[in-house]
């Protein structure tokens, strides 16, 4: 889960522990390795591109993230990658990338129609004619937010060896397709718990396809989970591979 709470250095150091490498990372890595030039939007701590470089990717790898603390982690981990501070709306790229990826449900932080349209137009501009754009969102039919409750607390080990407790709490019922929740970090690292507030947008497949079409992108593949199973109402994810419309 990506949100602005990780703008703090002490919290950014916990990100990978809270979101360990998994099937989604492997799915994306399989697409990254054969691509000549890759752009990771919302790259976080940079672990996907770091892994690609470590595994022998010799082409261009670029990551962008709006949180300076996350990029500190990324630069320390892999200096041989281009890291940029900002968002898709801040810099323009033109036909430079064979693959654009958005992992960690980063797509869901684009909560307004205008944000979505601007971001998708920027992705379309950045893609080479035969490029691909890969991202995932949580399937709204699965209602994942109903499990974001304080009783599902997680415990992490901070860099200093202390224990950090992490929990989520949804603020009221969803509003249209948006869910607002808090994420709380508590431990001896801070004099008081650190609380962030995030709103995510849960779009269904048809709505996603409509926004993509408006930006000149076409759905090439769609899956309901990282094993490439078909999308159903019970699927946890909506995984989309899109291409420029010709």
C-alpha cells in the first residue's frame, strides 16, 4: 500500500517490511527484464528496479516518486538507476519507454477524474509506439477495505531493533468509489503515534477501460490475480496491461 505517510525517513525505512516482495513484484519483474527502457511510476524504495539491475538488466531504468524519503532509500539501494523526485504531471517524457509500471496500488491514489486523465496522458506520451503500461488496482467487488480494521494490527522490526505496531482504520462508509482510512505507526521511534490519512479510489474494470481509452490506451490483457487468472467478482485485483491505441 503506497501513501504519503512514507514521506518521513523513519517510516520509509519500514516500507519494505510492511510490503514484502511478493507475487506482484515477480509478475512485474518478468515484464521489466526484456524491456529496453523501463519507467517505474511511484517507485517507492526502488526495489523493483534494483532487482532488475541486480539480475542483469543493462538498459535504461528510471523511477519517480513524490516522497523524498523514499528516494533516499532508492538511491542508497541502487545508484545505477535514474531516480527522479516528482509526479507524472511535473515532467514530460515522449516515447522514451518500452514499459511503464505502477506497482503497490499506486494507481489508486489518483482520486479525481482530472488527476487520472493527466496521469494517463503522461503515461501515453512516455510510451514508445509498441510500449506497455502495467498497473494494478484492488477489485472493488472484493471490498478489501472491510478488512482494514485496528484488530488486524501488524508488528514490524524497526532498524534500531524496536517493535513498531501498524494498524488501519476506515473513516466511515465509502463515498462513491472512494475510501478514506488512517494508518497508524506506534513505537519507541516516535514520542507519539504517527498517523496518516489517505483516500483511495476503487474503480471497476469498465471505468478503468474508459479512462484508458480517453488517454489513447487500449487494454491488451487483464487478470484478477498475479497468477494470471481471469478477472471475476471474487478476484482480489484488477491487473491491467495496456498498449497505445493505433
